[in-house]
């Protein structure tokens, strides 16, 4: 099991980028538990990204769903380190399968290239692929107020909207657009126009509108920071700070979402955030 958890840590370090800086601040065994959860999510993403055909992806995702259910119902009898670590984490923290199955539904939506038609469609997608992660995280971190579950949903929406805004150009080039088609039609533009940033005033209005919605979800979920176990608050603070700073960079120049260079924080900046969070953890300082 130690080797299985280490396998998940290596995956998280190499591929989680923004999340790893916060997760490594967690005390054990919660740190390794989140590494296992991330490795599970990465495996699901890779099924979609690496499959040669949609048929192959759907077949592999069906098998992945079966193994996920088995992890909760009877445990996994396999030498695959990811499944070993995932099943142990589910057992240790008494996790429920619903959020994980909802995440898989979000993966299926990407596979089927479902159009995000309305604003509610976008929120549904955000809840499937991101709010579910928040709900799992707080179960592992621990919380002292039932309101934490709704706030975790809002924080997940804020994170996913930040991702969607940052990746507008990349997603459209892959044949996907997560901004509501209805909204684009009402503005008289198509997804390709957005990538070309024409007309600029309409494109900017759409992006800044979603920036405001994302910021609102960060603000409304702010009480969550004080509800989770104190030992885990620096992690949530670090992760949220990284994503909010990404959103702030977009807000300073909305046109950057269609530039060739992806908006990101450099490793030094993220490391400085992690160091501040580490100091907070050691001193018992509040992030608020």
C-alpha cells in the first residue's frame, strides 16, 4: 500500500500542476488520500484523451465505471497501484460513490461533445467535473458545518469557470466550447469569432461577464475556509489563491484568453504561495 500511495503521489506531482502545491501541505493520511483521488481523476481524463476512437473511449470508460463501483462495494483485488490506493482511500474515509460517478458523467459529456446550450448547462457541467471534487475533498479534510457542502459546490464552480476562461482558445481548437451557445448567438458571434476576438467589444463583454460570475462564486464560498479542519485550511487557501490569481490575470486583459500563450503562474510564484501557506500551517495563522 505504501508503494501504491507513492505511485499516486508521483502522478500528482508530475501532472497536477496547480493542485500539487496545495495538496503537499496536507497532513497524513489526508495528503496521500488526495493523491489517490487525483490519480483516479487523471486516469479518467486519460481514457478520453488517449482513446483512438469514441467507441474505444466509451468502452474503456464503462470498464472504469465498473471498477469504481467495485472499489466501494467490495474493494479491488488487483495489483494496479492506482486502484489499490483508491479503494483504500474510499474505505478509510468512508467516501460515497455518487460524486465519482457524477465526475464520470462529466467525462461522458466531453466524449459525446455535448453542446453547452444554456447557462444552466454550463453550471451543470461545472458541478459534474469540479464541484464533485470539492465534495470529496471536504470529506477527507473534515468539516464542522453542514453548510460546507453547498459552499464546496460553489468553490468548485469558481475553479472550473476559471479553467474554462483560461482555456477558451485551446478548447475551441479542439472542437469544444464551454461558453453557452445561446449567449454567443444572442451576441451575434460564433465560437470561432471569439477566438479571433471579433468584434472585440462583444467578445470582451462575454468574457468579463463570466469573470464576474466566477468572482461571485469565490466570494459566496468564502465561509468554507473557516469550516474545514484547521490543519487543512492552508491547502484550501493555497489552491484558491492560485486560481483567483489566474482569474485576476484574465480580468486585467480579457483578450489574453485567445492568445497563443496560455495564462499561468510560474513555478516560482506558485512556490511562494505554497511557502506562505506552509507558514500559515506552522503558525496556526488564519487565511482570512
